[in-house]
C-alpha cells in the first residue's frame, strides 16, 4: 500500500514538474522575462505532489479496509455453510 502511494506521489510530482516548467517557460517567453524555474518546483509541483500523495494514501487505505471486511464476511459465510 505504501509503495503504491510513494510511486504515485513520485509520478504525480514528475508530471506536475514537467508541466509547470513548460508553463513557466512559455510564460517567460510571452512576457519576455527570465524563467523562474524554482517557482515551478516550490509553488506548483511540490504542493501538487503532496496533495496527490495524501489523496492516494486515503483512497488505498479505504480500499484495503473494504477488502478486509469483504474477506472477513466471505470467510464467515464459508464457515457457516
């Protein structure tokens, strides 16, 4: 569960960083200013990755709880019959 959370967090960070760097470069070309790539990392990609990681962790935890309860119920039904 935690490996999947870590993997999806890293993947979302990479995608967000790529898109934010591309957006920063396009913005700097349009405005004719130097691109501020640290802004893309600190204020866009990192918070996005932390948010996605938290959401993925909660969703995976809920899925594990649901699967545990379902297995427990099915084992009880199998034991009775």
